[in-house]
C-alpha cells in the first residue's frame, strides 16, 4: 500500500512540474510576440533602408565583376588569337603538325641508336639510313631547329662523330718476338696509327690480360714488352686518340733530349781521352830524348 501511494504521489508531482514548464514557455512566446508588435514604423523603415543600401552595394559589385569578366574574356580572345597566329606561322615556317608528329617518333628512334652506337660501321649505318631525314625534314630542313630538338640534335651529331672514331674492342693481342708498342699500334687490325701506342701502354702498364710463367704481368717501361704477354687494346674516341698522340710526341721529345745529353757526354769523354793520350805521347817523346 505504501508503495502504491508513493507511485501516485510521484505521478502527481511530475504533472505539476510539466504544467508549470508549459505555462512558462507560453509566457515567453507571449513576450516575443509583444516585442514584435512593439516595433514602430520608424524602426521598420530604418531597417528597410539598411537592407536596400546593402542590396544596392551588392548589385554594384556584381555589375563591376561582370564588367571585369567581360574585359578578361576579351583579353583571352585576343591572346588566343595571337597564339593561334603564332602556331600557324610556326607550322608555315617549319612544317605541318602531322610532319612534326612523325619527326618526333623518328627522332626518338635515332637518338636511341646513336646512344647505343658501337663503332664506325654502326655510325655509318645511322648516317646513311637515319641522319638525312633528321637533317632535311620539314620546310627547308627546319624541323630540327625547334627548341624541343635543337640541343639534342647537336648532341647526337657529336656522338656520331665520336662513334665513327671508335676502334672495336679487342679482347687481347699476344706479343711475339720483335714486337714493340709502336709497331702493334700501327697494325691495321689494331689502330692503324703507330703514334697511338701510349694508349696501349696506359691500358697495360698496371696489368696485362695474362702472361706466361716468369714473364712480367705489368709494363712499367713502354720499351720493355715480352713475348707471350696478352695486351689489352682499348677502343678509343677521337678525343682519346688526340691525347695519345700528344703523349707520343711528348715522349719522343723527351727521348731526344736524353739522347742529346748522352751523346754530348760521350763526346766530352772521347775528347778527354784524346787529350790524355796526347799528353802521354808527349811524355814518352820527352823521355826518349
């Protein structure tokens, strides 16, 4: 019984609280309505004037932006026309767009071939079958002059020249009796130029390919090579050939100076011996008298 009474009391209390809250909310609504009703005509007109001014300002900004957009569209149209005219002038001076697309593909193929060039035969094939097109394509051969190709074209041209000067790699040359580096370099199947012997020496002075037992494995002195030594014969570019010839000429000049000093020393010694002999002969003649 006590429990039921408590439950009934709580329900009544809850209803009372809810009714009070509803009444308080109604009072708030009435106050808001009262406030709205209390706005007079002057306040309303002031608020309308404020909104109207804002509307006018926004409209002016919108019109200004529209004018600016129209100006930018006009400028864009003018720039686009200038660009189109420039492109038309470019193709008129160089070639058509289709010519450019074809050239771009063949240029890339030639570039790969040049970068992989292995020697004179390869370079000759590139010059015969690929280079004429790269040089003469487009109006008056101007396709290669486009910024996209010009520097790469000149680089390929230089590489082909270097590749033409290459000598195919020789695994090794076996020295026989009577050989010298000068003679070996002059052989047709090696360099065909005896003055390139320093290149062979540089490649082998710290170690040859192989050598028989008890035969030197290095060549510290270019004048001393031995039968049975297998020498490395490096491939040379034009720049390397020029450098080797400079070294050969320098070595030759140094050798001449040494020989002149030796000959001068020998001559002085001979003259000294002659003077000694003359002195001894005079002494003998004096004694006999």
